[in-house]
């Protein structure tokens, strides 16, 4: 069975890619795996203020709950559209986890949104989509989100 991996950060760019992933999965009778990656939380915030282990753990748990809640909602929407779907919550460097998940799942395609940043914003923030395109072994469809 064909398998599509849709990587989401729940942003407007990801919403456009999600709609495209559903459309492709439905047309190709493919399973849709919706993945969200929890990026590592840095234990230092602001001007170097220390974050205690308890607060750090609480922040991680809140991020996990938020990610799972939104992931579950997307899976429900995909299923409501008639697509076989499941969610995948990952942790670590975002582009690495997306590429590794695609390989492990044997994904036939990755669908990912792009914010369309350029110039200084792209230099400072990087491009997850660009890194996924560069490292994935399967085709990657990038979908520009609404501005």
C-alpha cells in the first residue's frame, strides 16, 4: 500500500500542505502518516535565566500534550475525509526525525509546508523543508502556505 508522510508544525503553511496530502492520499488510496516533531527545549531562556528541572519537565510535558492533541485532531480530520490515517509524535532535531521516519515507514512521498522565508529570516531560522528535500530518499512535495 502506498504511504505518504505529512510533516506538520500546525502552522498556516502546514495547513495548506495537510490539505494537499489528504488530496493525494485519497486519490492514490494511500495511508497518510501525519508526523509532528517536538524540537528540543533549551534549558536557558531570556537573558540566561536558569530553568529548574521541574519547570523544564513541565514545559516538555505541555509540549507533548499540545502536540498530541493537535495531531489527534488532524488524524480525525483525515479519517473524516475518507483517508486511512495515523499520527506519529516524534522528538529531536526536526528535519532529521522527518527524514528518519520516512525511511523507517517506507514512505513513498513526504508532503511538507514551507513558510517561504528568504534573506535574513531564512539564514537565521533555517529551512526545515529545504533540509528534508536535501536528505530524503523519497520524493518531497513542498507546499507554500498562505501569507
